[in-house]
């Protein structure tokens, strides 16, 4: 294993000591190198707020006061406000394919520290002042030995309080079809800290990135990068085979489910019980959202669906249909109690998509 040089460690330490508003951007490299525990200690000791990419959910627990959750949806969000004022960005295990520097680096004078197992890729918006190439945990530990910071990140903590308040209010909506934030709040109540959610690709992925927060890495797996639809059901089969003692939930849209639904036969045949939660909107929701943002209307994205509950039963699975918001939690709990794969269908109110887009424009202009 390669280790960062002493010179690089000392240079990084000096930048951190000098920084007034530092922020950590944590990527999937932290997960791959099992550096979550060391990163959490680093964050807590130096009082530096941390934002993770979609593929690094849970690297710092969601209830850690310095965790500002996830960045990566197409729209600018609360987390982007940190980057607007930050004078130092510490990329830890960050790969720019997860979230392009163009999307977050808006200040040409922002200093950057790159901590990863590989050197940074060439990008005009990601030009590290210092690179610590090697084992991530070792690099963070070495920096900690010679660095101290006592200043609390007041701006970040105020943002976190605003985010918590807003998401709690959104999660309280009891209407049906269900609002995305309410669905995910209920899912979080059903899933344990070590249980695994697999997100397919679609509009729901944006909501999962924004509203489903994790306590541990590898407990929310999101198909990002190439972002392949149809990932969640076969991914859930693999996850349940690896961790049979955990609850495994595949969350997908109706479009994504229809791309690989035949894999339920594999799960039944191999006796692999997990739950699939389908968000039904009769459309390719993410494409529709983007078309509405760009053109004010959408076309060629709507389609019809089979009766998913009947479809599940025909595949020798257990099928459920949600008819009110209050039904989701008890239905999920019953579905997880089955010894065969289960499919739960909930109609989703995606009018929330454009409401969110408008809201984010407003907060970014404040």
C-alpha cells in the first residue's frame, strides 16, 4: 500500500490551519478503502463539515452534527451554499465522475486538498494545491497528529438546522398519492442502521439522494456514473445473498422495474427474499422532470403499466398495493416478514419535482 509523503501531510496541515471555512467532499473512495471510521474521527476532531457524494452515503453517520448529507442532484441545493463560501475544499476519496467539479467549484480562488489512493484527474475546476496519494485512513491520521482546530463551523451548522427542519416538514405530508419525502421518511423508519437500500435510476434517485440518509457506508447503493436503469432488482438479489440477515429493499420507478422485472423469477427459484418498492407514476419520471425544467412541458415519456400486485403474485412473489400514506410502514413490515420476494406498489406524486426545482432556485438566490 502506498502512503502519502511527510511533505504533503505537512502542507495539507498548514492549509487546514489557515482555512476559515473549510469543507470536506467525501467520495466513494472512502467506502472502497474502508476509511469511514477514520474520516468520522477526522471530522469530529477538526470540526470540519462534510458532504458526501451519492455513492458515499453513510461514510459519516447522518446524525453527526457535521454531516451535511448528500450532494449530486442536478439542481443546486443547500450544500452548494457551503462551496460558495468555502476557502478550502478537502476532497477525500473523491472521484470527479461522481459529481463534476464544474457543479460545485464556483470560486476560482478556492484551495483544494486531494486525499485519495490515486492522483487527481486533470480538470481546470479541480486543481489541488496539495495531493496526498495513498491509503486514505493513514493520510487522515497523519494530518490529525499535527493539526488542531477549535472553531465551530457556524454557517454549516445553521444550514444543517434548516435542512433538518425542512425535511421534517416535508416528511409529515399524509396525502395520497404519496409525496417522495414522506415515502423515504417511512422507509427510514422501517430500515435498520445496517439494512440495505438499492436505488434504481429515475426521479426517485434524486429524492433518495436528498432525503434518505444513512448511518453506515454501503447501506444505500445508488447506480451513479453511467446510471443504468434496471439496477435495483438484480442488485438486491446480490445484496441479500451477501447479507441474508439484513433487510434488503430495492427502490425503483415503474420504468426501471419493467426493465429487469424477470429477475424476480431468479429470486424465487433461488429462495432469496427481499422487498421491491415501486414508485408508480406511469412515466419516465426523471426525463419528464428535466424536460419540464428546460421546456416547460414534456413529451413521449408516459406509458401504461400492468397491475404490479397481480404481476408479483403471478411470479410466485407476494404483492401489495398501497392506498393511503398510513399503509406504507405496516405493509413494508409485513413484506419483510415473507419468506419469498415481495413487491410493494405505491403511487407517487411527482408534481413535487417541479416544486422542489422552484424551491431550490429560491434558496440559492437568498
